[in-house]
C-alpha cells in the first residue's frame, strides 16, 4: 500500500537522515528500486516527472503498476509515489490517478500566484490524505522542460510557502538538475541554515542530487534536508551497463537479445546505485 511522505519525513528529520526519491522511468527502474528498498529495509519515494508519466502511458498506468508490484514483490517498507515537478493541471491528474504525494512546482510563477495555486493544491491534497511538496527559488538545469536559472531561494519566501501548510519544501541552494558543470560553486550552506531557521522544523528537500560530493550531502542532511532526489545517476549507470553488455557482444550470444537478458545488467546497476545512495543518506534499516 502506498503512503504519503509525512511520517517518513518527520522520522528522517528527528533521526538526522534523508529518504531518497528515486525517479522511475519504466518497469525495470521501479522493480530495481523497490527490491533494493526492501533488501535495505529503507523507506523509499518513487518520483515520476510529467514527462516520464506520459512515456509510461499516463499516471494511472504508473500508479496501478507500482501498487501491483508492491503486492506481488512482497514489499513491506513504506513506499510513496510522488509527482515530481508537477504543473497545476498535472498535480490534479496525479491526485485522481492514485499518487500518494504531490509536488506542485509553482516556482516559475511570481510569489503571489505561487501562493494562491499552492494553497489550492494543499486543500485538495488534504481532502485525500496526500502530502504536498512545494518549491521556492528556481533550481538550475533542466527537468522535462522546467528550466531554472540556478537561483538561490529567499528564506522569507520559503517561510511564506511553508506557513501555507506544505509538508516538505524544496528550496534552491545552488543545486542543479543533471550533471554539474566544472565551475559549479557548491551548495550554499549559509542560505540553507537561514531557510532552516525561517521554516522552523520544516523537512527540506534537495533536488539535483547527482554529482553533489558526499560530504556536502551529509552536511545538508545535518542542516535539515530530509529528502534527496536522484535521477540522472541511475540513468547514467543503466546506460553504461547496457552499453558494456552490447559492446561485449553478449546480445549476440544465444538468446542474449532477449530484453530480460539485455536489460539485466542495467537493472543490477540501478540496484547498486540505489543501495549506495541509501547508505549515504542514512536511511538503511529505518523502515
């Protein structure tokens, strides 16, 4: 059964660890992440962007697949199905399709419109027992057409959005989606501390978890980050493992072209990467 993220975020906040949001792109991705979470006894958040949802035939298909998989694989750890960077209309569709948690990304609106739309999404989610993530301050990089200018969030704006009643808050602190450029200046821990003070105990989210050095990740967790999003890193290791399999000519040996064999190395690579991240975030054994 899917759960919202409220309880897992409060436990993470109190226990000074973070829960990983691992974005899913297909059946292999979902199965690999769920099995790893169960093996590591870690709570887990499955993230679905609007683009990935469309690719997988719609939010209803995704929600039904995840729910069925939890039952068929015997998954006992807490699992949330979370809309990642949802538009206003996308958020409503995900709610209707059975998602347990919604991120409404109104960061590209001016603050007044962001507040008005966030309030409406919070009310709709509250009626259904769903959790809500909001974002303040655009994050650099590109995410399914949602482009941020690498801005750093204003702690006062963060307080305004947190006070509306969101469950978790994503605030830009110099993080970027995708691969980090060589001239990246690093995370702004001074801003993170200010946001933490302004939002008083609000669980914070770090987007763009790929490529942030481990010591920075650990410091961010110590300063109130309870949820870290990982997507690009799983894509990279999946692609690398698949490429090696084909370059080694394994697909030409026997029935090596069978998708179950062809995708197996990538599947195992995702499992290994997710395990590595769960250990780094401190969520192992916390289910």
